[in-house]
């Protein structure tokens, strides 16, 4: 919407955009770090699920929690997903 005023937002890489917005103080450091962490978590989960069947499906299989726990070696993937979804929603709805 205002990309013409903020050239650092004219990137194709989400991490570069977050870094640029943080460096120009358009995004507080804490928020940038939280969003970066959430992005990494979502990407890890998405790629693990897509690699399972070799496709780009965006649907969660019924056994996603057991599968992600095993493949990513994390406890309670659903709780982690909810935490990052809530945090991201808070930043984008403010």
C-alpha cells in the first residue's frame, strides 16, 4: 500500500522485509523477532508436511500432530501453532 515510500518493503524475501522494516524503525525489534520466529516455525511445519507426500498440499492430515512431533522432534505441535497464530494475529490486527 505504501511501498513507494518504503523501498525496504519492495523485497521478495519476507525475512529481508522484516529486517528492513526493523532497521528503519517502522517495526519494533521485538515484533520483528517474533514475526521472524513465527515465519520460521510455519515454514518448518509446512515443508515437513509437504515433503511427507511430495506435494504442496495446504490441508492438515488427520495425524499431523503425531507426524510433526516425530519428524520435527517437538512436543505439542498444535500448541506451538496456536501460540504463533495468536501472536501473528495480534501484530497484524493492531
